[in-house]
């Protein structure tokens, strides 16, 4: 297509086809169908080794090979819908029907429930394929339909698929749900001591990290040497060794010196040893976080404070540390979340049931019945995950709060569109710099 000349004498370039030319309403059905068929094949490929090695029956090799072949066919059929050929629709339809029909005919590889699940997925896939047949071979329409699906919705769909696969695995594992119901509250009560351990330990770690960071930045040989030894030792030895040193080895110092008072002083409870051990260990790692945060503040800030006649303490308290907090808080929040999980190591020191944390209570729950280890540890893992998810949510909110003035802000352009730029917060923490309208396209500002 060549260029055309308008009445004004100016050449007009040919226009690109509008997006509406690629829009086919049925494409969204074909898109979902491809995801469902691929999921069906992925389930077969994932559970094939689990089904083969978990059953007590002797499965013929031909059945195993055919089961795997059907999974591969399903994967190929779902993926073929993204090829720009109309016959790929028939490939996907045949793969879906073959998968469901085969598993129903043989009654599943090891269980009839496998056939029921395959039928449900196959029926849903066939219905979606029929509804989306008009978009067969139109890969641009499928791509446009995929682009119209919000990213968050896609991520949610992925999570649902993962939970679906995990749920199938747990159903096939024949979990003892009665045991879970009976011991859920007993295990969950350990959250109280898990949270208290992490809370007290993070306070101690923050205090030690601040002192350690100031020591690492100090020109005083004593402060620099002590902080260097502290970070080197506690970052260079395993946390579990440090916990046992504090809980078991310290009292031996008093015994060797024949000092009963020293033995009593150094004999700690499990909770006290856990707080001290976690605080010392994480304080050493957080020292480097605090040091990096302090050094991220420009030298001009310190020089301005010196010019105002501030002392070192005033400069750090009023100028440097308030600005360093924005850099320090995000990694410190990650350290706190990691610390909550590492409280499980405190359970190896032993404790009474009344003061047992989450992991120790899970151990005690299945100690009476070793057959319920899976159920007990799954409950503990789910509770740890829930706990860290809650604190991660609040951490994200806190990071957004302290990053005001440093985040990207959308500014409306003159043509009605949007552009993204950095807008600093105005002095006083109130509003932002006024938005400047952009000139229309084709005009110089």
C-alpha cells in the first residue's frame, strides 16, 4: 500500500490496522481452554511417578507408558492452540477427548477417582473449545484476549492451580482429617511463644545492630574491633550451635569455677536462651544492614549538620538516622520474618509443654502416634506460612508508608494519556509538586 496525498498536499502514511480488527469475543474461551488442557496434561505428568511408586499394586509397564503418553498428548493439544493454524483446534479437541475417555475406560491408573477428575476437566475443555471455535488459528486474537486479562487475575489463577494440585496430592495421601481437627488448637497455641520469641529477639537484634553499625563506622579502634569480632563470630557460626552454646555450655563455666552463684546466673530457660541466641545472631546480620543504610545518606547531609554546629549525637539522631530508616526498614522486616521461622530451632533445646513453641508442639502431637507425622507437620507448616503472610502484609504497608516521595506517580498527559515520573514530597510532608500539563502530540513545548 503506497502513501496517499491529501488535499493539503501533505503525504499521509498508511495507518496500522486497528486493534478492533483482531478482536474476536470467542477468543477468551479458547484461551481458557488451552490453560485447562495444559493443566490436565501437567497433572498427569506430575502425578505419574507419585502414583507408580506409591501404590502397592504391580502396574504393567504398558499401562504406565500409555498413561504418560496421554499426558504428553494433552500438553501438546493445549499448546497447539497457540499455533496459527485452524486445524490445531481439532488437535486440542482430540487430545481432550482422548485423555478423559482413556482414563474412564481403564478406571484410572490406580484409582477410579482419577477417571472422574479427567472427565470433569475434559468436559469443561470440550465446552470451552466449542464456544471458542470461531477463534481457532487466530493467535493474534488469543494474544489480545490474554492481554486483556488483568495480571493479578492471571497470578490468582496460577495460585488456584497450584492449590488444586496440592489438594489432589493430599486427597491421594489419605490424610487423617480427624487427627488434624483434634490437634489443630493444641499446635496453634505454640504461636504465642513463637511470636514472643521473635518480638523480644528482634528488639535485642535492632539494638545490637545499631551499636554494631556505629562501631563499624567509627574511627575508634576499640569500637571498630569489638563490632568486627561480633559480626565475624555470629555470622561465621551456625545458629543452632550458638543456641546450644548459650543454653548448655554457659552453665559449665560456673561448674568449672565451682561458683554456684555463677551457675545460677548462667543457667537460662529455653525462652531466655532463644531470645539471646536469635538476637545475637540476627543482630550481627542486621549490623551490615544498618551500616549500609547509614552510608546511603549523602555526605552533604552530615556536612550541613556540622555547619549548623550539631554534635555527633545530634547529627545522627536528627539528620542521618531519620533518612537511613527508609533504607533500613525493608531488609529489617525480612530479617524479622526469617527470625520467626528460625524460632523452630529453639524447640531442639527442649521445653515444657506450657512454654513450647509451634514446631515443638507439632513434634509432641505426633510423638504418641508416629503415623500422623505428615498431618502434624503440615499443620505446623501452614501456621508458619499464615504467620509470615500476615507480617509480610504489614511490612508491605509500612514500606509504602515510608517510601512516600520516592515512589512513581502517574501524571495525566495533555492528550488524555498517562506518563510515569518521580515526584518528591514537598517540604512539610503535605502535598506534592503541582502537575505540569504536557503539550499535545506533535507540538513543541
